[in-house]
C-alpha cells in the first residue's frame, strides 16, 4: 500500500494522542467508570490506531511510529479484551472473612491431600523413633530436641531464669519469617509437579511424628501438648495450607481430566494460590507471637491445662473460621470464580527472530 | 543471546509484536535489583543500629522483619507500583506484561515473585535461568505459573541523516512513483541496515566497505528497478545514500 506518509501522520496523530491520554487515565485509575459515549469513543480510537498500525507496518521509513503504534495498540488491546472481573480493592476484613476461607474450601481436596501426606510422614517418623530411638539425630536435626525429653522437662520446669528475656520480640520475628519462607518454598515447589511440595510436607510430618512419639514414650504427654498446642494448632495448619497451595499449583500443571490448556489452568488458580499464601503468612504471624510469648513458658509459670485449653480454643476458632466464614454472603451472592474461563479471542504465538 | 518476539494477533486482524527479554538481560536487571535491595538493607541496618541504643530486642526484630519484607516484597511492590518494572528493569528497559497482552494483575505479580524461591535454586537463579533459556517465550518458572512474560523496548535512535544527506542531488527522486514503491517494499529492518551502514561507513576498511555497499546496492536494486539514467554511473555507496534518503526523508 502506498500512502502519503506526511499527510497520514498529520491526520492520524491527534487520534493517537487522544487514545494515549485515555490509556494514561486508565493506568492511573483516574477513569473509574466510563460512560457509554466514552466507551464508544475509546473503542473507535483503538480500532483506528489498529488500522493505522496495519497501514504503517510495511512502511519502511517510520520504525519509531510503528513501535509507538504497536505499544499504543497493545495497551488498548489489554484494556478492551480484559475480561477478568475487576474487583474493587477488597477491604482487608472482607478479604480475611470471605475470600480466604472461601478459597480454602474451594480447594478442600488439595488440603486433604496435604493432610494425608503429613500424616503419612507423622506415622513414618513415629514408627521409626519407636522402633529405633537411635535414629533421633537423623530425624530431628535440631540440638535442643535431641536431649532426653524427661531431662528437658525437668530443666524447663526448674529454670530460675527466663532464657528468652529481652529476646522475645526478635525470637518471634525470626519464627515468623522463617516459617513464612518455608511456606512460600512449599508453595513454589508445586512447580516441580508437586514432588518438592510432597517431600517438604512428608519431612515436616516426620519431625512432628518423631517429636510426639519421643515425648509420649518418655511420659511427657502433658508437657508436649502444653508446649506444642498453643502455636502448633495455627502453625501446622498454616504449613498444610501452604502445601495445599503447592498441590493446587501442581495439579494445574499436571491437568488431570481437564481439557483446557496449561495456560488456562494456571490462570484459573493463580489468584487462589496468592490468596492462600497471604493467609498462611497472617496465620504464621500469630503463631510466631504465641510461640515466643506463651509456648516457651511452662509450669509453674503457666499451667499446662491453661496452655492446652488455649490451644484447643484456637483450634476450634480456626476450624470455625475456615469452615464457616464467608458462607452467608456466598449464599446471597455467589463468589466469582477465581478467573472466569477467560480466553481472549486473539491468537498468540512466539517466534524466534534473527 | 536468545531473543524472540511475541506476536499478538488481535480479533481485528492486527498483529503487534513485543520483543522478549533474554535470560542474560534479565539476569543483569536482577543483579541491579539485588544491589538496590542490599543498599536498602544496609541503610536499614544503620538506622536500626541507632535504634539498638533504645531497645536491642525491638531493633533486632524490626531488622529481621524488614529484611524479610524487602527481600520478598521488593519485586512485588515495584512491579505493582510501576506497572511491571523494577529499578533494574527500568534501566534495562524491560517490563513484565501478561503473556496474552492483557492487563497485568496483582496476583500475577505476586505469583511470579513468590516463585522466585524455586527459580533461584540451587543458587543465583540457576534453575530459573535454565528454564528461561529453553522456554520459547523466555519464561522462568514463576512466569509460567503467573502467565507473564518479560518484554524489552529498546530506545530506537533515528540516525542523524540530515547532515549525511542534506544538499545532495538524488536521482531516484525524479521518479516519485518508484520511490513510493521502494518505501512500500523495504522492511524497517532493511532500511535500518542501510542507514547503519551509511552512519558507520568510516569504520570499515576500504575493501570490506566496497563489498558491503555493493551487496546492499544489489539487494535494493532488486527491490525496485529504477530507469537506467537514474541508477547507472552512480557508485554503490551513493546509490545507498539515495535509497536511505528516499526511505527516511519523505520530503525532498
């Protein structure tokens, strides 16, 4: 096509500038809602720019104009063909009481799978320590867990000095960040088709099972419950939810029984795994505080029965929250699926260039 | 270095392409981001060092939390605030975009950044780099999971041809219809090669310079055949000058 470039540029540039202005406003979120006229005008400007791009694509002398138009058309295309529901910035409370528990329940099978792997690990760790107590160093590579449970309990109960004095806050921060890192890794390893996630969950289960059996065999069940329950009832479910997120990712990668493409499957779950991992981080903040400020204190400072009761109340509230929260609103207004099966109409491909 | 373009075909039948960033450029951008993170942590270390005089416990806790938030949240915060860019990406003119040309969403940014934990295994993004190298869209694992790509938009500097071409008679301009056909048939890449050859002509040794312009002239002569009086007797280099003049300067 032979065109008079100077005239073409002079005629079309005002329309491109107008389109760019609209796009800038949309980017800056200054256009909350467009009127029908504005939408029609926006669509017209997009189609005009797209048509201009088609005209100028083969025109050698204006590579800058072509790039500019490509960028403009690309931005407008993203705005016009974006079909994912635009949610208002969810208030934190709304997200916490509705989105997170609803997301958790929507993928409950992955959570059960995560629990099953951890329980298998617990059973393995428990049986191993029961049959071969000498394997303790291999199963629990933490020095403070290697000593005899009865001896440790005696030391802790007769301690005259608070070993965490002046360090509780920093200890709490260490616990929060370390556990959150492990949780993110558990999620991220879902990209190994779930193998890494399963290994981490199983290993976590081995440690929990081994510690539990070690203390029960030593007759320190009450100490064990008082020590682990206050933070464990939050921390362990948090790791299980991180495992759930990792398994959701793995299942999307594998795609059993789904006839949609890998990209579509990953799009479906991307928002959900982010929701879950943010929820896990919140739970671990709470667990970190409790572990530093309560779990490390034993009788006679804090009665075991009080700590166990506190842990059970937490567990009940957590179950109530994950199982029931957000159900009422769901009955009224069904929550939008994570990413409604959106497939833009265009076709894409990637091709190597010289 | 691996480079590729992502072509998006819109329902209107328009195709636009985006240059994909290769693993090496991305690694360099990440190295710069790492320096930014280190600088921020160093500044915080000094700040919390002063705070330690008031409470060592609180200062230490704040540093641990800040370290975690900055190291994990830097990419998320920057890419969300700057629409897919971090400091390193800005300097290397890279941008994270949706793999299908759609609007980048927060959960995509969060996913690709959280999955850095697996991409960075065992050290220095080895796994992510390998995956990126072999991926047709130069995606690391985080990009695959989040459905994102990293594109680059290099600054295109128009050669300053005015000084090079000004005041010279151009015989090709005597045939405006053929000049227009030449502009239509020559691709932007071909035009850029001819312009670069002219701009850098003094850097070539005499014989390679003659060969280069002979090849270019022969290539452009095949594109559009001008009458003999317009092209005969002109040196190859002058012929290329005329071609570039026609392509880049639409007004004589």
